[in-house]
C-alpha cells in the first residue's frame, strides 16, 4: 500500500519517525515534504497530500502540522478527500470503519511520536464497514456537488 505523507515545519521530526515506522512495516511512502524546519504554510502540504490521494497517486494520506487542524482543513478541501484529525486510536479506527477517512491528520504539538505511530497503525489496519455507513459517507460527499 502506498501512503502519501506531508507536514509543515512543526512536524518534521514526527514525519520522519512515522515515515520510518511505516517503511519498516512495508508501506511505500510518497513524502511530499516539507523537509525543512523553516517556517512554511501548512495549506500547501495539506493540499498536496489530498491531491495525491484524490488522483490515485497514493492509497491513503497522512498530514501533520502543529495541531493537525490546519493541514486537515486544507487536505479536506480537495474533492473526494475525507480528512480527520485524530489524537487517539479509537477515533482513528472509527474514522476508517464508519467515515471511510482517506487522510489521517494529527498534531506534532499535541501528541508524542509513539502515540502518532499507534494512531497510524490503528488507522491503517481498520477497514471501512460499508452498509449504512456507505450511505452516510455518500451523503457527505454529495455536499461537494451542492456548493453555493
Ligand atoms: C504553525 O505555527 C501552526 O499554526 C500549524 O502547524 C498548525 O497547527 C495549524 O493548524
């Protein structure tokens, strides 16, 4: 499975750790940066992660900024993207099972690296359950076609 990963300057060390962890588990990683600790704008990286997933260049995406909020908002603006900020494994698991999340976000200033790895593993191992959840996800995605 191919995972796109992107981050801002606050999350460089966490990105490196999560990336290495996933590589060791056999995932293919598409690292979209930033690879610098210079201050940068998280929307750039959120959009890149979203686009990589929406275009099928990656199966799923991971986006990390200080809180996970800004970068998830940016990723979620890409058509077809369901980005969720998850600070613990339960929400991460249910975001896959019920919401079919395709971009996972978390905050490098909020959680530690070991928690980030655990959240990531739980999220990647969970499967979308379909059924009534598919109807609800379809309802969410239909909103994209009803813009002002
Ligand atoms: C950067 O200072 C910070 O605003 C960013 O990493 C993120 O937390 C935004 O949501």
